[in-house]
């Protein structure tokens, strides 16, 4: 059937599926491969045909025309329901990041209208207006990138508007770096542990924090330890699970759960020093004398080592609060004594810093990095060295002396020759 020419008010020929409305604007209508009708509008015929070209290009590339009401939050809702192969804590984290940070800013925007500039402006607002850390923006990007990639894979979008945006942001904000968590110095570690040991008020915390500082266990590995995981005779800790506390989406509340370590390297045997073995025995003796027993049963796991006075498992929040109280009291007593030496004071730190401290002490002692990597349960040795080891003055001086001794020997100098 021949197409009958039609004209607009300016007597210009209208193409098939084009029409002019009574108010003078233009419409283009078509039916997609699913039989659904669509329309686009423009104030001029030229603008309409530019939009038509985009529609035709999408059709030729096999890109589905999304529903007019497909917003970012609707796309996310579909993506998160279908997301599989991730840990429950990761799933919960995705939901928290989207609901708290992404949904308020981009949630109502149509998916097809989100441009790279919108994503970039969003990330900049998080850094500058909200004052969030670059690591938080990385978490946001991780979720948003996956959501839009789902649209690309499902032929809704041609390309992902998040691609390379985070890389550009990092290049633009080169002064914003991942904050490295410094380990305690040897003096700080000694002061902290000695104060715990000698304090009548806080001495019951001594075994726990001594063990954390001398095994490098992650907090979840530490709080999830059962007595059957600790072989005091052979000096070995069997790390085979971790204790987590997070919001379960189907329950609408937070509770404890047992999970396997994050990577295969997390499942490991951690060796103990004689002092660590003694600290475990001190913890056991304290609980026996105080009449404290583990009463929790979590996903079939029970008889936990580190428990509070009511017999419940310890958690990261309680551990950090204990450290905060100890540090404040220690520094206050130091100030009241008239001590003005900043090196004698304790910094504010979390229990995770004790893992960094363990790594730093181990390197200072001269252990092989590959051994430390295994003790910490890292997949990459670079993580061990770049993130967990702090180049303290003690470490620098020790290594300098070792280098000096080596070079004197290699160059056949005697001490007297070298000093002349």
C-alpha cells in the first residue's frame, strides 16, 4: 500500500508515523518489537527528527525501549531481587548504600536520561557537599555501576553512564587519598597493654586485647572463636568462620550470624606465641572465677571464647567502647601527673588497629612477609605490606642498621675504616 503524503502547517512533508498536533508541536509514534506503542514529542520538526534518529539507532542496535516510568530506583529494585552469589552482609550493604545515598539523589530519575555528567555531579556532591570519604564514594560507585550494567546487559541502555567516572573523580581529586590506618608504635602498644594489665578496673580486658594485638585476627574471627577452635597444647588457632552482625532483609532486624571467611585464604591456622596461649588461659580462669558461661547458640555454633558478663558474645562496638574508655582514662591520668610528652599519650584507635599493629610488629621483628600474609589471611601479599604495615621509626632505624651492617661487610670495610 502506497504511503499518502501528509504535510504540516508550513507545507513540509511529514514522514511515516509523524504528525503535527493542534498546538503546533510534533509527534512521532511507533510500535516496538513487543507490540507496545510509544510516542515522542518535540516543539519543532527538526528536533523531532533528531529524536527519531536516536529511536531508530536504538532499534538497529537491538536496544529495547524502556517503559516511560523506568526510574533508577525501579531498575535497582529489579536488580537487587535478582542478585545472587553474594554474601548476606554484602547484600545488606548494597541496600544500605542505595537507600541512604543513591535513592535520594538519583532514585526518581528516568534511567535513559541519566548521563555521565549526572553521575559525576553526584559523586562530587558526596565528596564536597556531604564531606564523605573517597572510600564511601567507591562503595556508591560499586552499586550504581552494577545497576546500570544490568540495564546494558538487558538491552535497555547502550552504554553504562558510570564507566570511568570514578577514575576521573580520583584523578581530579588527587589529594583525596585512602586514609591508611596507622599501627600503634611499640611504646604505645606497651603502655596500652601494661595499663590494662595493672588496672583493677580494666584488667579483665587484658587477655582479649593482648590476643588481638598478638594474633592479628579480624574482629569477626576473634569474636566468633569457640574453645574448640583454640588448640592450646599445640599453639594453633583454627580460623574457619567469622561472626557478623547485620540487618537481615527478610526479617527487618539485625542479628548475629556465622559466615565463612571472605576468601579461601581466610580459612587458615594461626600460630600462637607462648604469651598468647597464656592469655587464653587467663581468660578461661577469669570466666571460671566469675561464673560466666557462654549462653549463645548462633547458627549451630556455641561455647564462644570471648563473652560479656551476661554470657553473650562480644561485639565490635563493645570492644571499641572499652578501648575508648581506657584511652581516655589513661591520657587523663597522664595529664594530671604533669606529663607533657606527646609520645607517652595514647591515640584514639579502634580494635581493628590492633590487627595493623600486629602486622607492623611482625615485620619489625624480621619475619618473612609471606608468613605474615598467611597469619593475616590475605589473598595478596601487597595488601599485607601496603595497607597493614606501618613504617614506624623503630622499623626504619632497624632496617637502616641492617643495611649499614650489610654494606660494611660487602665493601670489606672495618668499623674503623668506615668511621675515618
